[in-house]
């Protein structure tokens, strides 16, 4: 049993990948093993392949029901917690402030536009006179 990496050129035979639990068959003229340099392969004699392949199938067959139970439980948990998450999101959206990007919030209070449009307050008149006086000083 010799070790090889993915992508390397090998002679014909049977190559087992422990990570994938699969056997790659290389034709009589030789070829390259699939995968990148991190993929590891062991060259196995034919008689050992006859023992490894059914054993890998048996392990898969034994754990298949457990895989099904795990996937069912995982889907059930996601379904149950997904409803809680959606409810919390809806609650958070009703509690959040009514701020909308692009909306003007610094326009003043209601009724101030009436003052600005028509009536001049004493403070405003005093400021206008002060500005005019400073302009005259600069000239």
C-alpha cells in the first residue's frame, strides 16, 4: 500500500481515499488521481479492495437511519426556532422609532414657519440692525 496525493500521475490499479471513503479505479494505461494536492489516496491490492468496499457500504448502511433522524431533528429545531425569530423581528419592527432615511427632522416645530413667513420678532429686528451696522463698519 503506497500513499499518493490528488493530481499525481499513477499507474493502473485501485486507489482508496480515506477522506471520501471511495475507491478510484485507474485504467490499464495509467492516469491522474482526481482532486488537489490535499487529497490523499492509498493504492490497494485487488483482494483488499474486495474487503474494503463492502465494509464501507456496510458502515454507510448502518449509519443511514441515524443520519435520517439527525436531519429530521435539525429541520424540526430550525422550524421551531425560526418562528420565534420571525416573531421577535416583527416585535422589534413595531417598537423601533419611526425614522426614515432621507426624511427631514430638523425643520423646526409646527407653527414656526408662520413666524418666519410674516411676523418679525424683536430679536430678529435687533440682529438685522446689528448685521447692517457691521457691514457699514467694514466699508
